[in-house]
C-alpha cells in the first residue's frame, strides 16, 4: 500500500467524483483510477460504488477513510519531525475554529506564526465546535479552537484556554431589560435566538435548560454572531451568549443581564488536539504561541 494511493483515495472519497479528484490532485484521471484499482486489489475489497454521475463509499471504503486520514497525518508529521531536526519548520498546519471565540485573536496569532515560520503552509477552517472536534479526532485537523462543555470527546485532548460567563441579551424595550439578573425560570416563556446545534454556546444553553428540566422555544437559529445580534436588535427573541459577544460593537444598545448564580453556566474555550499522538513540530509551535504559560510537552488537564 502506497501513501500516494491513499491520497488519491481520500480525494475521491471527499469529492465523490473521479474527474474532480484528479483535478484536485493534478494528475490524469486514468492514473488516479489505476491507483484506486491497485489499492482495491491490495485490500481485496471494493472501496467505491461507481455510477455515471458520482461515486459513493462502500462499507469497506468508509472503514478505510478514517484510517487513511490518520495514516496520512502521521506520515506528514514524520516528514515535519525530520525537517525540525534539521532546524526547519515546514509542511502544513490545518487549524479549525468556531467563529468569534473572543478569548483568542486568531488573525494576529496566525500572522505571527507565518512571519516566524514562512515554510509552513497554514490552512484555516471555520465550523461549529462539535465539527471541529470530530475533525481533530479523524486526523483531518491538526489544532482546533473550540468551546465545548463537559468532558473531552473520545480521541480529543482539550487544553483549557479561558472561561467566560453566559449572559442574557435582549432588546432595551423588552420587559427583562429592567432586570440586572435573571434565572432560568424567568426565561421559559421567551422566544430565543440561538446558534445551530453544533456551536459551543448552543450546547451550553441546551445543557443549562436540560439541568433545569425546562424547555425553551428557539424561534431563530443562526450560524453567525452578527446575524444573531441583528435579530435581537429587532426584538425577535432574547439570546444567551458568551460574555465576549456583548463587547462587540454590533451589540451596542442591547441590554445585558447576568444569569443567577444557581443557573449560571460557564463557556469554556479550549485548544483541541488529537489524544492519540503528541503534536507535530508545527502544531507544538502554534500551541506554544497560543498557550505561552504552559509547557506543551507536559501533560495537560483534560476538560
């Protein structure tokens, strides 16, 4: 089994199309198809169900995909480790993050990293924290910045970065705008504007109401902080958000109320890395810059 064959397999699996996969890998389609056939002969299993329009993974193909990602990530880490011994930091670094975490400013962090290590190609992906953590587990991301309540998912190690309170945002004309603090019981009849289920803040909110054995109405579900603020400005619902959201200029004019101490959840921002292997040289350097007070090589607490 050759690494090249695994790279072609992953491309076809993700593109669901041989022509697009060949264009992505910059090879002739005939060569890519021959590599897939060689891989199938080597494994004695069909990896794809082919049709005229697209291809789908077989059960064997789905089983191979996760392992292929991990194998390719390990091979890249090995190449980068050798380069690091030679005094070079090179290769690629794929980072995932949820939007507007507030406690980490990624653009200057990644800009500083690139200036210090121009030989490393940086790729940044935005998604909900749940998806970022899953991509870390599968070996498709090297480092993730996430907000996940509770214990770390299987296959993921969480390095705590900062914790913030969840607070209530509402229109200044809303009846709750007269209060400086609210409890969950006061919110049961409200319409909510909230993030999609994969976002960290949404997971915290869902757990908060589950603990109170209460249900709530989510009238508007969004995937963008500024859109959430727009709907609250229009009086179409209240929102429970991490405190950094209230400091955004777009939140100006909205009323902010604390949650009563008995109900107040914590929004924990962490750096996610694979649990199965130590960070590669590029990942370790980014962690050193993001977590300057922690020695990256020492065991970190698991959230």
